[in-house]
């Protein structure tokens, strides 16, 4: 994801407050809550760009990297629907991503032992070798990004983001219970 206009980088001032002026005239608005949401989105954009730049030489997208990481950390095969739920993507989008990873020899589709309609996705040795090359660059980037935070601040950030994620996921569950489909696609 490269956020540029006419080949010029978009300047993002981390101290710029967008929500205060937008909230004028909306008495129910909570500008601070909106500012938190805007800050999270801007942080995602910046981090995705930085991580994407680290992954580009390996020819893999951030989403592809996440799929390989999920398979590795799980230590087992996963169903495409499980991957889709974790990434909050449609199964169709994940199928396309898995097709690309399979063409590169990074994942294998395995038949389910008892249900011919189901598949499991397995990490290949080639993927493990690629991860061994990619992970040092990603870990260095993670350290660089978080260098201004103390260990305690990093723990607090994880805790606070966890609270926000739990709230968002509880809303997703309520939407699913109401028959809504909140999964998003990705160009991945």
C-alpha cells in the first residue's frame, strides 16, 4: 500500500487533529473517540506501508505474510474459512490469496480425511525457508517502530488495543447474530 499523490509522499503530521473541526455541529459526537479511531487508521496505513516495503523484495504481500504466519504459529493445518475469519476477509478473497501462495509453493491444499467437501491448508518447507529470510527484516522493523516506547508502554499499548479489538469483535458477533456479513475483502 503506497499512499502517494503524483509520486509525492503524503505528509502525515501525527499531531494533526482531524475530528475536532469535523465534529462541530454534531452535538452527539465525541471528538476524542473519533480522534482515537483516526489515529489507529493512520497508524495502520503507516505500518502497512513500512512492513509492505520490507516484504516487497520477497514478492509477498502483507496479507500473504499474515497467512503464512498464522499457519506457522498454529502449528497445524487450517481450513480456509478459519483463515478468512481470522483475517476478517471473505472466503473468496482468501481463496485468491491461497491460490497465489500455492502457485509459489508456499502452501498446499490437503483433502479433509473424512469430508471430501473440505480442505485444509498446510505450510510448505519452502514457506518456512522464506519466513527464515523475511522474519529478521520484519523483527528489525517492529523494533524500529516501537523504539520510542518503553517496555511498559508497549505492554500498555497491547492491552489498550486488545480492549478496542474485543469491543470491535463483540460488535462483529452481534452483527453476525443479526444476519449481517461484516467481512471485508482485500487486494492482498
